[in-house]
C-alpha cells in the first residue's frame, strides 16, 4: 500500500442498473451502500497507514509538509492533501498545478487499478490538492 501511495504522491486517487429498460432504485441503493460500507471498513483498517504513507511520500518528493485526509462517498475514495507551506496561491499558479496534475493522468489511473486489486468495489479515486486552509488548488480523478 505504501508503494502505491509513494507512486501517487511522488509527483505531488456511479453504478447504473438497467433491468428490462427500467432503473431499480432499491437495488442500486443497496449495491452502493454495500460498496460504501466495504470501502469504509477497509479504510478504517488501513486509512491511517495510507495517510501516513501519503504524507511521508509527499514530504520526500516535494520537501513540503501536508495534512491529508480521506472521505468515502459511495464507490469513490476522495483523498485530500492540504500543503502546509501554501497560502494565497494566485490563479496562474493554480492553473499550472492543475495542468501538471492533469498531465499525470496515467499515475492516477495506475493508482486506482492498484487499489482495486484489494477493493474491487472502488470505482473512482479523486485526489484534491489544497492550500493550508483548504482552498482547492487542483483536483484529478481516475475511474468513472
């Protein structure tokens, strides 16, 4: 797991059911709830290790420190990285950061694939990079 997030941060992660043409909302909700609880359970067991590895890899690769967190929304894992040394970043730098993260799409895709080996319910990995106060600098996603 640490190897995965070292890769991810070295340079910094909806089901539809159709039956006979109709959407069965109860089945969809049940599957999403099941996936959500399985991902949450996995993160309860491994989340602290994941966050520690992310922060360590980020510090090693950038020389900066960060405060990281995660959130599970259905079949999506959202990782948030708030960089302690960044405040009041101007729009030109934000655009450059977003472009740089967009150019690394292959890393986010590979990271999602790696995580899906242990969490096949996981469909989407979203990584949000923020200033110290939580202001969004860049956001990338892999998966659906």
